[in-house]
C-alpha cells in the first residue's frame, strides 16, 4: 500500500476498566478511548478519531470490543498490535 491511501483499521480492544472513567474521552480524566487514541497518534504521527462500538462506565471491563480509526500510514496490521501493546499499560 502506498502512503496517502486511507485505510479503516478495526481493533478488538480488551481492557480492565479499573482506574478509568469509562470508554469515552473526557477532559480532565483518564479514559480508555483517550489512552488508545494517544498511543495511536504516537504511532501514526497524525490526529486520530477513534470510534468505539459502545461506551462503558467507570470501572467497567471489556473483552473483544470493536473500535476503528482511519490512517494513511503504511504500518502492517501486526505492527499496530505490537505497537499498541508496547505503548499501553498492562
């Protein structure tokens, strides 16, 4: 794939919601969407609009929650998995 073509990347996200104020990004609090977005933006070097299939409340966990974002970066899919796993908290 050449740089410049936009790809829509689907992620299956799993997280322990302890310590998070839910999924949706909110000013002044730690959220899952906020942490994942920051990690993605560090990888692709452009703003990312991360969408989730639903939202969770504070302290709620998720397994296999679909999320997606668009990028024109030519990073292999396994590179996103490895990069996110390295740049997100356990």
